[in-house]
C-alpha cells in the first residue's frame, strides 16, 4: 500500500495498479535524468549523479519534450474531471497534506493566464521552470515541491 499522501491522483485505482503506476513514474523520472547511462542494479541514483544528470538534461534541446512526455500521465490523473485542465479545487485536493497557502501560490504561479485552471502546456512549462530556474528559493514551486539543490 502507498504511504498516506503519496500520489493521491492514483487513489481510485486498485492497490496493485497504484504501486505499478508509482513505480513506473519513479523509474521514468530516474530515467529522464539518467541520460542513457547504465542504471545500477538497485535502481538507485545518487544525489551527485542526479545533480550532474539534471544539469546535462536541462541543457539538451529535447528537454521540454522529455518533461512533457514524463508528466502527461501525471497531469491526466490530476485532472479529476477529465476537462483537460487542473482546477484549483483539484490541485488543492491532491495536495491536501501540504500547507494550503503554499499550494494556492504554486497553483497561481502555474496559471499563467489567470483563468483559474492550469492547462497541460502551463503544467509542462511550470515543471520545466522548476528544474531550470532555482534562483528564487522562496518561489511557490519550491514551497510545494521542495527546492532542487
């Protein structure tokens, strides 16, 4: 069983499917930042390797496309009503264990056109920004996701 609060967007799936989805997402995330290097047998990625791989990844011309492919399933699962957007209510529901003020600030930062919902493109842009611009340690994305250091 997944830990409380761990990927609530998969909560409607049977337990085994939840674990499979989360494992697939974690391996995909690891692979995204592994840049084709051999993966250790224990599937680990050290902090130093992550930082080095992240630096290489964000400077690749296809970085945004890789991030977009990686977050597609996650975005779709967060879009609880299948509208093609994540509403503030959906985002709050899926982040209810975090400080609401931080979650709202992160949502507002993603909602670039201020229409009260986050499109897939806005979500992808936000994830790319999160990985590429860490100059503001108090940025709302860092308050929800934690800083990339």
